[in-house]
C-alpha cells in the first residue's frame, strides 16, 4: 500500500491558521471525509477531512502549530480505490453554516485547481468543495454562540451538554473536550457549573452578551488572558455577583505617620528593606479588626452563622506582570511594623517572580489593596471571598484641613483616601462607618497602632 502525504488544502483567504485539535492518532483507520485536524483563524474554525480512506501512519503537526495551505498534516497508508490526497475543508453542520453574505468573503477556488509548488506537483486536483467554505462568523447579538470546534460541538451534542453553559479554557476562551467533561462531572456532582458571562446573564434572565465582530470596524489584536487573570477573573466575577457590596469612603490624616515613617526609612534601608506605608496600614487594620471583629470573619456554608476568627492574616493585593495575586501575611497582630515591612518586600518579590505557593495565598481574614503608589482618589475594591471586607487605599495628597474648632484655621495636612468595601449581608452601614472612623483615628495617631 502506498504511503500518501496529506496536506492542508486551500483554506480560502486565511494565510496561516492555528491547529487547535488533532482528531486522529497513528494507527487510526480513517474513512474518506473523516476529520483529521481542526484549525482556527481569527474568525473561523474548520475541520480538515481526509481526502481518502486509510490508516494514519505518522502525524506531522501538533496542537499549537501554525499551518497554511500546503503544510504536511500526516502520512496516510492509503486503502485501495482512494485517489485524492489533498484534503478539503469540511463544511460545517447546517446549524453552524454561515450566512451567504459572509461566506462570499471567502471565495472557493475553481474546481480542479492544482498547486504550484514543485513538492506538491504530484498532488492530484483538490477535491471540489461541495458546500460553502466553513466560516464561523461571530453571531449578531441575538444568537450567542459558544466558541467551540465542530468536533467539540458534536461531542457536546452526544452528551446533551448545552455549550452556552460551559466555560472555555482554551485559547480565546475556546471550549475544549476537557471543558465539556469537567462540566458533565460538575453537574453529576451537583455543583453549580461555571458559566461564561453570556450564559450567566441568561441564567439571570438578562439579555444576551453582545457579540461583535470588532474587526469589522478596524484593525484588532487578540491577546489571550494569562492563567492568573483567568483564575482571578472567575473569582472576582463570582464575588461581585454573589456579594452585595457597599463601599464606605473616608480620609485619614497621615501627616504625623508619614513624618514618623520618613524618619526611619534611612535606618531600615540600611537593614535592607523599605519601611512602606502599607506596613503601617496592616498594623492599623489589625487594631481596627480587633475592635470590630465582625470584619475579621466569614459566613459559614449555610449563610446562617458568622465565623469570627481569632487570628489576623492579612491579604495584600500585589500587581504582577501576569495579573493580580493576593499573598497573605500571617499573624500580623504578632508582628511589628518593621517585620511587616520586611515580609511585605519578600512576598511581593515572590509574587512578581511567580514563586508564591498556593498556601501563601490562603487563610486570609481581611485584605488590603493599595493603589496609593500609582494614583487616584478612590475606588471600589471587590471583596476577596470568603472574607467580608477589603480596604482600598488611594494616593495621599496635601489638603487644607480646618483645625482648631471655631477659632481654628486651615492647615496643610497629608490626607490618605480609604475605600472600604464590605459585605452588606454581614455588616451594616453604621458598623462600616464606625470601622473606617476608628481606622482613621488609628492612622492619625500612630501610637495607637504601635502600642
Ligand atoms: N499615597 C501616596 N504615595 C504612596 C502611597 C499612598 N497611599 N502608597 C505608596 N506610595 C508611594 C511610596 O511612598 C513610594 O514612593 P517612593 O518610591 O518615592 O518611596 C511609592 O509609592 C511606591 O510605594 P511602595 O514601594 O511603598 O509600594 P506600596 O506599598 O505602595 O505597594 C504593592 C506595594 C505590592 C502593594 C504594590 O507594588 C502593588 O502591587 N500595588 C497594586 C495593588 C493592586 O493591584 N491592587 C488591586 C487593585 S484592584 O484590581
């Protein structure tokens, strides 16, 4: 039996496409028209079928490869009677068939067109296309379509899975066979399945997520989200949707605190670390959490009980090139400001070097997110569940503050903006205002937190 090379056929306007699935392995027997691989461009997903029946002898592409017309896909031991060795993209099932106006943008070559390359000189004419070139247009808002290859759609259909409810973990949010399996497992376990924004919206009875072909309006570039962004994004989304957030804003006069901090920076820098404002904020928060223990707490699974924690593990949001992480400083109540500053430097370095272990980010009881080194006057941080509150810190600035009562005067004071988001199921506005007022008083009189 002759070994034949199977190449990527003419794929219309697409110069280079990604291999996103390999549907066969060496030793597999394939029929004519069975799908061999799935490729994907910015706009389309298509399966390349076998132009002949035979046994797959050797794969020459792998997932993630970029291929173009003429790329060798595999070696096929052809069965008798098979002629054509150049594959042709397979038309999609009717449900995924494009609108005529869209397919017109990807013209099919004339029937019988041959290749110009000498390597491919022996390749017989392309199998004529029997249908439109597969093209998966981004649907208009009325018809949200999950991002999945035809074979994954088929797999989902066989299992009775509604792909709109499956979260895609592949490139550009594409749904993989493993995502479908994970979804089925989660349903069998009775766990609520994660769902992307559109399906989540549908579950809430909202209108569908707008699906826009941005490329229609100008040049675009697609950047896959980092693993950290996907993970934190899913957590933030859940927390934002499930926790009724309220944010209480306040300002602390840190004029004295800054003077104290600056007075010690040279000393700590000699010891090899920076005495940051954040270290004082951690200390002040612990003092306020001791005073208001409901903020150092979590709801239990039933939502009927509040679990007050007698330990103070403070999470600190750290920005890294791959996204936001929240390492935890343990037993912050038992550490001095200098120790906290030293530890902060260590964990933010570990975070940026991607060396944090999962345990370093667990067990937090309250979090602080500081954007003070960057700018802004206030923001609404999202609570880091199962915690019930988070403190956002913005950039301090000199402000004229009225001091001394009726006979007083304006004085330039360094004011630090604070934004406390809290879970309104657990904490009410009065308590939150008391917490921030107390925190402001602690920060304004550093002796209170240092004692
Ligand atoms: N007001 C004014 N200036 C401030 C300030 C504040 N609240 N906080 C810090 N600064 C200044 C510092 O004085 C320092 O200035 P110098 O370089 O002149 O000394 C500079 O900003 C950098 O501060 P720092 O080195 O002390 O770092 P930090 O404590 O502000 O932050 C860390 C450390 C890890 C929190 C920070 O690097 C970070 O990652 N911030 C982003 C947090 C984040 O992503 N939050 C999520 C927001 S919601 O998505």
